[in-house]
């Protein structure tokens, strides 16, 4: 596991500094009370608002069931010159890691960037809501991934995320992505993990689980956001 350790100078330069790690195995399973992402198992699906469904970033995806998406998540496809439905986001009740369902993404064009997006922004109006992220803490995003015939022309299956911080009335955004290597080809369910640290001004976080610049099929399931506790500052004398 590799992790970047910030210095005091880093905190002065980057209000949204993240510390990242990608692990091949999970720590002890979190209890339901500790899991901060809603519907991380993609068990609940809802019909999209018609106005949202008509947006180009959504209408260019084949959604299965039609016009439906996991509750609390937004399906998106970054458009390119080929605007036809070369990407699919689907509910899958046959291939899943846990529960009754998983989410399946298929790309048939290597230029496609197809993703499902989650944000904690909607909870910030209720400061005591446990789904909010907190400043100055360590978090882990954990998920399960399965793939079939995944061929990358760029990134492949990847988690990308960002933290929004507010200081002195100004908003700062810090972006990060899951570091390589990322799995390709055909592979069974495997755990993935990303660890990050929120700065003293963190307000919300967003996550996108993608099949990016790649063809093939991937499944996502059992996504968790776990609070690992406060950041400990050690002084050297």
C-alpha cells in the first residue's frame, strides 16, 4: 500500500489535499451504522425524472430497465462524436456479489466514458446527518468489481472522486483517481479500496465508478464509505 503523507506546506498549498491508497484486501467489514453511502448495493432502483432522462449525457445510454437508475445515483456518459447508444447501464439480478442486484456497465466503443455518480452534497443541508463527510478525518471507499472481456484504450475500470472544501467563503475542489494497476480482461469479483484524508475545511465528496476509455463489461456492487477516524498529527522534537 502506498500513501502520500502531507507536510505542513502541502496543507497551505492545497486546501483539499487527499491521501490515497489502493489495497487488494479489505480490513474488517464495517457495520451498517458505519457505512455512509446509501444504496451502495444497488438494491433500490427508481424511474428517472423526465427532464434528467432527456439530457444528452443520460439519453445516450441504454438504461435497463428503461429510464431507471439506482436510487441516489446518477448515470452519465461523457459524449463524443459517436452519439449513438454504444453504452449500457443495467440492473443485474443474475450476476451480483451480495444482495439481490448489482450494477452492470457495458461499453462497445473504446472512446466511451460511462459511469455512475454519487455525491454527499445533498446531505450538507442537515449538518448532523451521518451521511456527511467531516473535516480532518480518514475515510475508505470500498467496493467489489467483476469484469468480462475488458480491453482498455485508456483508463479502464476506475474510481474517480473529488472533495469540495469551503474556506473564507471560497470553494475549493480537489480531484483524485484510483491509482493503477487496474484489472483488465475477464476476472471474478475482487475487492478494491481507496483511502483519503479530508482537510480542515471539507464539506462534501463525490464519487464516480466508471468504465473509462475501454470496451467490455464490468459489474460494481457493495460500495461502502467508511469513517476510519480522526487524523492524528504527530510532532517531532
